[in-house]
């Protein structure tokens, strides 16, 4: 949205293509207040999204919704949409963000909404008096132990390695939490249940032993991966799939730029997305007028 706003500001005619039926990306699943975006405070991500879309609408900018980009032709500078339509332009700015990484085990999809929850902040009250399992070893996993631990009877954090990438302050708080238990060197092999989740099966990676951890609530926080599949072979990606960009948000392909979380994994924030969007629009404008 920032890239579109700045493109228009510079006299270009931006077209915003969004795969979902609603614009907003990760802001739509942000249920915490956003207090770290300079100049604006919002009660949650949707509120901030509303401010963004209102500003775009006042400029006559509305995203085309519900039609994912499924292919990019960098020579013709065109994209193909799932509906079969083709959109041509003089340049492109990729802002496809990231998605939550999946475990890829049985039960993960089947029990969504029936014990497998997607947001600790939103769904924690539903864990009242229940046993919960959180899978992961980063900030998000540890933070959610603390959030869900306010309501649940017990929270078990399961992590496949010995060490954690989470901040020490989170790890220390979880270690001291009376209801929290940490199990390291364990991989989740399945999420089990009947109508609803009843537990997870874990494998001790040192011994190969399988064990069952009873739980009615499961939250998976094992990181994110970029939505850059359609850019594979079009521009250079790093080994994790993030778009490689220079300081002007240029990719390896002239005329194609990348911004936000899909290009800046070290700083996945609204501020970076908004700032890099403006940078890319400026760069694209300069390139078109070269
Ligand atoms: C729970 C949570 C809390 C957060 N809290 C904060 C916070 O407090 N402060 C902060 O600064 N940041 C926070 N963030 C991070 C922030 O939301 C992201 O950094 C920001 O949304 C990144 O914006 P983006 O435009 O790069 O990507 P996204 O928000 O991921 O948007 C990408 C968009 O591209 C669309 N898309 C993807 N592929 C295609 C395709 N092929 N065709 C068409 N459209 C496509 C997606 O549907 C999506 O709408 C939080 C994130 C989460 C999940």
C-alpha cells in the first residue's frame, strides 16, 4: 500500500493485486495493539489496516482482491492471475510478505478450530482450565506460553533443539512460570484427537522414543517463510527464499523491486514495509525516467 501510495505521488498509475478477499496481510491476524509504528497507535492490526486503506481510497486507489498472481513474465513485464487475466506494467514491486511455517504432520490442518488455534492473544481465554501445547523455540512461541499460561491449567513448550532463539527475558519468564513445562530435543510427529484435539505425539530425538503429551489446545509457532514461490527463477532469492535486494529495493532483475517482509527478514515490521515501499516507488520512478 505504501509502494502504491508513493508511486501515485510520483505520477505513476499503480495497480494493487491482492490474492485474499480482504487487503491487510498479516495486519488481519494481529490482535495485539500496535504501539511501535511511529505517529499512529492502533488497538489491533485491522484498525491500522483501516487507516491505510482509507488513505488509499481517498486517492482513488483500491486493490484488486481475491485473484492471486500465479506467474510473472519479467520480459513482457506482466503478471498472470489465477483467473487467467494478465496485467501488464512498466515495473513491478513485490510485497508478498510471509506465511506461517507448517509442521506438516497429521492433525495439523484437520483440527484447525477444534483445538489447533492460530492466535494466542485472541484464543487464550478458550484455553481456560485446559492443557495447552505450544510448538517452537522463538519469541512468538515463548510469548504465547506466557499469554496462554494466564488461562490454561498447564502449558508445555515443545522444541526440536536444545537451545532457543527467543529473547532471554522470555525464556527466563517461562522457566519461572508455575504452569509452564519445557521439553527440548523433541519433534512433534502428529496432533491427535477425535472430535477435538486430545494431545500430541512427540519423538525424543536423542532416543527415538515416542511419547504422548495430553493437550486440548495446540499452537504452532515455528517461524515463517516468504511468499516468493512465484519469484523463483525470476529474481535472485537467498537460500531461505527471501528476495535479495539492494538499498534501493532493486532485485537482480531491472524494473522489479521487492519490499517488506518478503525482502527484509531481519526487520519484519510495519515500519520497514512502509519505508521500503516508499523507497521502491522512488527507485522505480527513477528507473522509468532514466
Ligand atoms: C501476530 C503478529 C503481530 C505483529 N505485530 C507487529 C507489531 O506490533 N508491529 C509491527 O511493526 N509489526 C508487527 N507484525 C509484523 C507486520 O504485520 C509485518 O511486518 C507487515 O505486515 C509486513 O507487511 P508486508 O506488506 O511486507 O507483508 P504482509 O503483511 O505479509 O502482506 C503481504 C500481502 O501479499 C499478499 N500476497 C502474497 N502472495 C500473493 C500473490 N501471489 N498474489 C497476490 N497477493 C499476494 C498476501 O495475501 C498479503 O495480503 C506482526 C505480525 C504478526 C503476524
